[in-house]
């Protein structure tokens, strides 16, 4: 599209795609759409009423969300999944076991580890540049597991990027910024493993920006490498402890 705004790519661009048709004994089903991050306690600003908006004006219909693809299984399996859309993908993984939980995506010349954890796990990951197609998904686990794939779509209900966001572990937040800005990100992490934060554009914004890449407990600041155009973003936080990210213009 001619008016498509592009976020300058800074950092690692992850090109990948995922997808619903399952192999072996794993079960594939399409659930009703849900929020990308159902449990995060991020705090953002409520959207302001536009100047000139009439009280009681009829709101436009909510956009139709693509159905997520859900793959369930137990133990070590190889599933085949297919997604029909290009663009960013949010992946939620859950494991109820005591050994390794490793999810590997293979296909179209790409090999990517999405999750590599130990024991019981509930977290999220994101892919910036998903490509529609067929992939194999080997899963290593000793308990029951669920892997859910979602294509984020702007709904108008995203929290403001500017503000304070809090959480624990690996999360993907849906955020928005109304006007172009080059904000400062102040982050704290209380954990032992990696603390990595990326911004990924979706909707009318594309590309990925790396903000933090640290190990263990951390407190510091980062300036966005370039001006962020107004639009919607995923904030993908990789962490094993509690974290706080404050964003100021």
C-alpha cells in the first residue's frame, strides 16, 4: 500500500511462518480469538476522545480477528501446521512437565527455536516476518503441552506505548502510539537469564527494533534508534523474572 508506514529495522529480523494442519497424534483446533497477552499487568494510557467527536456517536464495528491455530499434545511429537497469512505472529507455549520443553520450527529453509525451557512453562514469543506456508514443528516435552499461533490485528483497544508496563517472564504486549515519537525506554529486570526487548510493528507498521539485550538483573535506559511512526506495535519481552518498562516521549 502506498501509505504504508515502515519502522526502520534495527536488530535481528526474524523471518518465519507457521501454520494449521497437524501430524501424528497431536490435536489441532481453531479456538476463538483472544487477547495476545491475557495475563500481563501492563499499564498504559486510555485512548483520548478525538476533538469534535459527538457524544453517543455510533462506534465502527470491531475488526474481524483471524482465528488462532492451537496445537495440543503430550510428550515428544512432530506436528505439521499451516498459516495462511503473512506478517507478525504471536506464539503462546504452555508445558506441564519437569524436563525440557523445546519447540522447533522447520521449513522453507528456516530452522528456528521458538521455546527452549525446562519444566512447567507458560510464556510467549513473536516472529516479526511470518510467511504463509507449511512447517514442521518438532516438540520435545515430558508432559502435556499447548502451542498457540495468532496473527495480531489492530482493534483500536491497544494500550498506549507511552506509560508503564509490568510483567513476569516472556510476554508479548499489544501497544499503540498515536503520533510519531522517538521515546526513551527505562527498564528493570529481576532475574537470572536473558532480558531481551524488541518492538515489532504490525498493522500499518512493519519491521523490528531491538531495545535491550542483557543477562540477569538489569536496570538501564535506551533511546529508540529512530523515530517510531504512529501505529500499533508488539513489545516482545524475553525474561525469567519480574520486569518493569517505562516509556516516555
